[in-house]
C-alpha cells in the first residue's frame, strides 16, 4: 500500500528528521521541555552528562566492589548457547516450524558466581553457554537492592514530566555476545548505561509492518544433567508467541535470502542508530521497536539500568492499533486475527488485529522480554 509507505516518509520528514540519528541533548532537559518535545510527540532523545553524579559510574567499574556488595545475594542469570535470549532460533526437530521463540534457562545463584560466568564467556564458556543478567521484573529493587545507594531510584525530570514514579527498575549485566532481538515495550523507557556501550537500532511504531510480526511456537532452554549442556524444548502445553521476524544483521550466507524475505525492512527507510555510553541516558518512547547489541568495557562487561514508566493508553495507542490492523500485501501471511497472546511479553500487542482491552495489555506487558 503506497499510503503506508508514504506514512513512513512523512514521519521522518515531519518529526524524526532524515539524518538517521537520535537527537542529542548535552544536559538533562527540564520536565516541561522533555514532555513537550519528546514524550508528547513520541520521539527518542539521547541525554549526555545525565548520570555523572552517580557513584555507580566509578564504583561499578570494579568487580571486587560489586562482588562485596552483593556477596550474599542470589540473582537470576539467563543462559543461552549464543547470548540471544528471547529470540528466534531453529526449532527442535519435533516442531513443524523451522523457527521458534526461545526463552533462556534461568539459573539462580550467588552474584559473585553469576559475574564470573558472565565474564568467562569469551566465545562461550566451557559449558557451551553465554550468561546474561537480564531478569527484568523490577529486579534492581529486589535482587540488587544492595546497590540502591549507587544511583537514583528514579529520574527526577522524567518522573515530573510523566507524573509518576517508575513501574520497574531493571539491571542488565552482559558481555559482547549479549544481544536483544527487535521488539517493543509498552513503557516509557529511560535507559542509563553505567559501564561499556549499548548500540540501539530504532524504528517508530508507524513501521510495524516492516517488522513482519508472525506467530512462532514457544520453546525454552533447559539444562541437561547428563550432557552438561543446554537443551531446547518446545513448551508443553504448546503456545505461540508473536515476534518480529527481522534480523537486522544477517550473516553473509543468509543476507540475500533475508533481504528477499523481508524487503519492507531492508529496502525501506533506515532505522535510527544510537550508541549509549556510560553517563548517558536514552529516552526510548513507548511502542518503539528496538534491537540492542553491546560493547563491553575493559573488564569485559556492559552494565546498564533502565527505568520503565507506565505509558499513557491514549489516542496514540488507538492510532497504532488502527494502523497495525491494516493489511499490507507483503505481509499478508501474518497470522494476526484471533491469535493467542497470553504470556507473550513485550511484543504482545503487535499481534492484535483488533483493539485489545487496555487492562489486558498492561497485564501482559508487565513480563516484558526486552531492554
């Protein structure tokens, strides 16, 4: 539909610009400016010099400090064979589908051991796994509460602009193999990097058809005591998860095939690119699609905190629901109508072809699966 493609261009001309870069602010904005220029128009921004006053920026660069502070704390560590948790992977042979949506194996252990496993993943540690601390579910205020004094409990100018405190605060600790596939969250996201760098690809909600959101059988990794390796198994009872099909970094061997399969993404407007460094905050508006990779610091890890504020389910949300209900010829094989979305996480609303009750959306988005 030419009208939808025109929309992609107009959004960039009227709001986002053509540079392909996220607007940068050299210091935190006033609450009024943040609300008017970024939250209301649903537009991302990168804020420099935002957290330089946090003790975390100096103290968390030392592993011994973290291990002492959390010496007796049990945390949740997510394990996968490749660092891509909550992502599409080749399905087990028992599946009729070629791909499935794989959730990580979650291992509960003391933090010092969890940090050791994260740092031991050069190309994957001796057990054939990549470890990533990415529990979400307000994990910073539960599992990592001993570090609370090292950073702010909320972002003051954002809290004032949004009229509320964060619904959840999450801590992320990973290495260069940790990666998050394209997804979206129903939160206003303030993402602060403490160590290392995070690399974001961003697409506005208007580009929903370019994500080729499809239904995939749900699967999960389990740990085999016999082999000492992770094993991928389909969920029982079976369920489907709606997820973005696009891998923005295909291998040279699959690049041509992926471009042919997903032309709306690869031949359409380029996504915004943004690298968030230590001391900076990315404002990631609600419902924006984002893909995340990272570069560790000299110690081999990337650490970040993100603050999830509840979004307003207002007229913009209604517009988005209407837009995604429009069929697009290149995505006509999407299984949108009548899908089962329970427990499908941060991209749950992307599969809905009709208006979902807001209460259901809020309930389902609490278990978001991405950064």
